[in-house]
C-alpha cells in the first residue's frame, strides 16, 4: 500500500511538472491551417499536423517559438488552446540571369525551359567535371561509352556515340564553353572557376543553330574583375585521387584585368585489371589552363578575350564480359580516351540606352583519340568455361582492338544588335574534321578507313 501511495505521488508530481499544451497555427491572411510549423520550447519541440494542430509537453507560461519557411518567426507564451497566426514574408535571393541566349534575361522572364546552376551550386557538388553535377539537372543524360561524357541526351533526344561511319559531326545537343562550340567534345567540361552552367531543354535551333535540336548546354567561366584575388586548393582521396586548383585575378590599370585559372587532376579509375595485374588501366589525367583578358575602357563598351588549353590523357578500360560488380576487367590491350583542345573566343559588347550590340568570334582545334580492347578479354579468359574458345581449333584469335583518331577545327563568327525586344543578327560557322579508324569496321569488311567533313553554315536571324 505504501509503494502505491509513493507511485501515485510521483505521477502526480510529474503531471504538475510536465503538462501538455495544445494549440493551432494558421495563416494570418487566409486563416488556413499550416502544416509543418516548427514549435520549440526550452527543452522540447514538435511540429504541426495537416490541420495546423500541435501538442507539446511543457508547463504553461514557458516561451514557445513558431517558425516555418516563408513565414515570419513568432514567439509566444505557452497556454493550452492557444491560437497562433503567422504572417507570410518574401524570401529574398540573388536574381538569376540567363546569359546564353540572344539577350541576357532573368530566369523568370525566359520563355525556354532552362536549368541554371550558379557558382554556389557548382561548388556544393565538390566535383571536377560536368559529369559530377549532371544528376542535379532534370531530363539530362549522357552516353557511357567514353571516359568522360561527350554525347548528351535531353528528354531522350541526342547521340550516344560518334563512331566511324555514324555520320557527320552534327549533334542534337549543343555544348558551348565560353562561346566556343565543343559539341561532341564534352570531355573538356571541367568545373573549376565556373560562374554558371545553363541547360536549355527542347528545340533551340532558332537561337543556337542546328546543334541544338534537342537543347543546349552552356558553361561560362568567371570573368576578370578590377580587384586582386587568388585561390589555391589541393585535394586527395582514395583510388589515388590527386587534384590541384589555382586561380589568380590581376587588375592591369584602369581598363584591363587578367584572370588565369588552372585545374589539374588524376586518379586510378576504380578498376582492377586481373590480366595485366594493374589498378590504373582506367585512370584519368586531366589538365586545363584558362586565361581571360577584360578590356573595359568605358561603361558602354567591354570586350573579353578567352583562351584555354585542355589536355585529357585518360586511359579506358571500363567493361568486362561477365558484368561483375567487383569492377574487375580482363583486357590484354590498353585502351585510351585522349583529347587535346586549344581554343579561344572574343566577345565584344556595346550598350547605350536600349541599344545593345554584340560581336562574337571563336576558334578551336581538337585532336582526339578513342581506342579500346574490343573483345574485353584475353586468350586465357576466352579459353575457360563457358566460352571454350581455342585458337588452335578455330585457327583465328578472338582478339579485336578498335581505334579512332579525329582532328576537328571549328570557327564561328556572330554579330547581332538589339533595340528593346527586337534582335537581328548574322551567324557563320565552318567546321573541318578528319577521322582515321582502325579495327573491326563495317562488320569486319574493313580494318582501316578515313573520312573528311567540311561544313559551312550561314544564317541571318531576327526575333
């Protein structure tokens, strides 16, 4: 009996110490209940249900805080049956400007379906290549047959490859870096010192030309400014990941400024070749250096000269016949996926009142080599179960090695002027490409082939 009395007194004291307070939270303007409002006291907390109700264990008289994204925070004294009204507020953020179109416009005014990644979003990804931010962009995919994505699909439309005899270099998804057309050469999409990435979805040919039937990817690096700044970053990780990033921005008098950025990285490539007994047969070695010179003699005129050199000396050994999950490969010949690009662009702009005139010129030359062990194995591998392929019986080896060497020179010139919402312009492009392929071609009918393309495009446009 004595124990029962002690227990009753304990429960009574607990109830006095911690009573339950309930209440309702609603929108001050519409008087509608608000779901998910955070209700916090000194040592306890809860949130409102879909009817705006909450229950929290504390004594009346304690101070409660009510907070929710998009509403002004409210503090009130706890009282059972209390009613709280929250006032909506406007969340302020930096205005997003879409810069890759014919005219710069806010994201809100853009008539295109476009995803914009600003500097903060790119840095949060903590990656080194456009491949590392692709997962954040809806409706964008890339083919997996190269060491880095080169061929993209937007809403299911786009190329998966450009092997020999698959047609001219005319792509459904354009890829632009600082006004330089790198369509089909997306390996150079390194992220360091980028200001913005814009991905346009749906047909954009009326603005960006024939390489934008399904959409366009535009990458813009950070422009020079008239304040000295510098940055350096060293990164290391498993799989022998090593990365060096560096940038320096130097003002040169009143009218000029120079910005130089460097990205250099390497890794072993997350593969183990069981036949060669190596862990770097799928390794990457990627370097890019970019220089940008700003000339701004007045508030109405400015010009930016951009040049970059990218050297990607990547190996390629990604596939295995058994599709194992241990990332083992069995090739006996080293594959390569190399790209060397030298490019420059000049953009000059003049603005006064409603008049805006822009001139853009660019040139790039790229040497690319894509080579791989086409049979994904070796003689010992194909001799074992379940294949039992014996060259001594068949009198030929199951051995294939395919290689494509490509040289592309791309030049563009564009001039346009706008007055208010009216835009007129002229665009011309020349592209020369030479390909040389070795290996199992045309179903085995050929082992060596060459091709040349010479494209000339001109257009007059208005909007």
